[in-house]
C-alpha cells in the first residue's frame, strides 16, 4: 500500500526547476560549442548566444505552462539550434502531461520549426532530407515516450485507487466481523443471563410463597439467590463490556462454551430450582460433537427449561436428546401447560423463540414449536456431519 502511494506521488510531482535549469543550460552550452567549434565566429554566434540565453530563461516556465512555453521555444528553434534542447524538453513535457492530440500539435510545430532551421542553416554535411527524417524520428520518440509515461502514471494511479478502495473495504469487513462477533458473544451471554435470572426468580418465588419453610431451607434458598445475583451481575458486566469493546476478547477472555457433557448439569440446576425434569439421552460419541452443534443443542435445551419455568411453573418437563455423527441431533423439550395458559405468549411472539430459531438456522438445522394436547412441544433438528 505504501509503495503504491509513493509511486503515485512520484508520478504527479513535477521535475525540480533547478535540475531542469542545469540540464537545459548544459545542453544549450554543448549545442553552441558543438556548432561553432569548427567554424569561425560570425554574426550568427551572437544570435545563438541570445537565443540560447532566452531559451534557458524560458525553460522553468514549461513546468507550469508547457504548451505556450514550448511554442515560444519552437519559434526560437527555427532561428537557432541553441533552442533545440529546451524545445525538445518542452515537447516531452507536453507529451507527458497533456492529451495526445495536443502533444501531436506541439510536435508538428516543433518539427516545422526545425525544418525551417535546417532550410537556412547548414547541418554539417547531413542532407536536408535526412535532417528532416532524423528530426521526425526524434519527435516521434518524444511522443511515444510521453504516451508511455502517461499510461504508466494512469496505471499506477489506478492501482493506488484500487488499493485504497480495497483497504477501505477490508476495514469495513473487519468492522462488520467485529460487530457480528460482539453480537454472537452477547447473545450467548444473554442466554446464560436469562437462564440465571429465571432460576433466581424460582427460588425467590419459593421463599415468598413458602414462608413457613424451615430456617435451614430459607437460608439455603437465600444463599442460592445471593450467589445467583452475584453471578448475574458478573455476567451482565461482561455483556456490557463486550458491547462497548471494539475488539471482542478471545481465548481466555471468553466464557467457556458449553458442550453436550454439560447438559446433565443444566438439568440438575433446574431440578434444584424445583422443576421436575426427566432427561433421556441417547447420543453416540457426545464428546466428538462439533462445537457449533453442541452449543446450539445446549442453548435449545436451556431456553426450553427457562421458558418452562417462566410460563409453566411447577409443571414437569421432558427433555430428549438423541443422535450421533451422520445422523444429526434431535432435541425434544416438552412441558405441560398450566390451566390458565393454554398457549404461553412468551413462546408465540417473544424474542426468545426468534433468537433460538435464528441460532438453529445458522447451524443448518430446523426448529419447530407448537402447543397441542395440553402441552408445549419444542423440537429441533441439527445436522451433525459424519
């Protein structure tokens, strides 16, 4: 990226005026010296010295007004060979910095000026015809050189622009990836937090509706609530930090992701909260389950247990988990509906089911739910490659 940027700047930068003046002065001096070294001094020498001085003074102007300056230099070249070096330098500048038709017109003007020069001043034994051929070849080379330089500059600018756009696109993709990662982690934390709060609500409800419980039971329930509140606060802080941080943590900074072996512990937590849960597992090689499959299955069961506590408190829940490599995973969560709630509103229109459906679809599976026969049924199918 940096090399492209520097190349583009180099192409757009004009030649140094001091360097151009020195080069032009040396070429003018060599031209005058080469012309008069074998000739006796005469009136034309003064003309060449004046034309050379004027050409040398006009040379820096071609950096800002190349066409006009080169036209004046072509007029001087018609009367003196001393103006030939600045005139050809000007033609090259026009060919590099102006459109090709303009460069052709300037080259034709320079060719005509040198044709006039060759017509009235001898060129040291070279016939006038060959003189015109050499001048034509020279101006053709200048046009080709300038066109090549323009094409190269255009290519470098194009590569520079493409690199800049690619860098901007890469930055946008990185930002989107960070946002998706934050959403993914925050969603995981939301599921954990919702599960934790539902357990706390269950224990708090038991303390409220069973004030006649023994002191030991009340103390145990209060301890569970206290520990759960601390855990919930820690998890809430983690969610907030993830949403604020531009670079989501990796490795040790992320809470360990659940696996299929964690399902019994999840069920045991619900049983400790007073929910009757029947778990049936028939999974081949559970330790070999891909992380996305295991995590999605765990979250389906977790969400099913959480909503059962919220919308069908006190009702038994049946959890079935079966499958294996190649066959996929089948998760079935059922709970009886309370008499006053034939269809829990949290399942029919809540964000929990929407998020759960999205999660299962991202894993390539399918999620179905329905309230039928006095119970709510949640079924998920998740592919498990062989």
